[in-house]
C-alpha cells in the first residue's frame, strides 16, 4: 500500500478519535441528563444556524460542521456541504490530504437502541434497518455508499463513509452493518479503516459506535476480511 493511502487512513483515524470528544461536548441538560452525541442537535443547532445561516440541518450536517471546526485547527481549510462536480448533490466533508488530492466523506447516523433523556431506554427502532439498507428511505448508509461510488470526483481523490451507530452490547449492530457493506463490496473494494465503541456515559448498557470505510483509486479488487 502506498504512502498516499496511509495518509487517508490517518485522516479517518483522526476523525474517529474526535467522536468521544464531541460526545462529551454534548453536555446541555435534557430532563436533568446531559444530551449526549445522539442529541447533537440540542447542543449545536443554534450555533450552526447562526454561523452558517442554514435553518434546516440534520444530525449529520451538524456533526460534519463540528468535525470541520475541530479538524481545521490542524489541517487547514475543509469544505462543508460541498457540491459534487456537475451535480446538485452535496458531500458532508471534503478534506484536503495533499496539494494533489482530497478525501470526500459522507456521514450517517443509525439508531438501533439508545438512552432517551425524557422517556428512558429505547430498545428497538422500526426505522433502524431502513437507515442502513435504504429500503423505503431516500437517505441511508447504503445510499451514501452508492452516492460516493457514482460521484464524478477527480480521479486522484478518495472516498469514505463514516457511520455513527447506537446499540446495546447484548444486541450489537455490527452484523447488520456487515451485511450492508458486504453488498456494496460486490461493486467496489471498500476497506474498513476504523472501528471504535464506547459506553454511553448516561446509561452504561448502551453503546456508541463509529465505523469508517475507504475507497481509493489505488485499491485493487481484493477484499480484506473485515467488514
């Protein structure tokens, strides 16, 4: 693997390491509980709308904005909500990796189980699988893979998907995620680059998980054995 690929992997590792920090930043109180990463809108919505002028903002866009502000402290200018070439669609983050190429990153949330500040634990979510597979939805993990695979970005650029998921240790989301990734790997050699899990500080039976995958123009058709 060439040095340039290692550079993109390093960027994705750096992104992943920021998530516990952002989770701790989400400390505004909801019903006496800190809101946590799952309620990132509560923590940052007003600040994002004030700074960007955007009124309708999803969790993913707020997360991308926060990652941008943190990453720019070390990496310089990063594009947020940047249009794909010759398309109306936008990419959550475009991160320069060298003067010659960039990394296009799409972010996605998926809720299998989580601690709900007002009504206690939520152990299942009927919209969970659609957020992964795209069935019945227009925005999902699968849609992000498909969008990136079809995106006409510069030939030297790389593409990445980052999933933030909420589950329980006794009901992990990992097999569900693996099934989606296995399908997209039949079309392109996506490589998993990071995986991080930690307990939700507000309710230890629940977990926060972060996964990233990389698609590089230099990756050949061999699939590695992770998901």
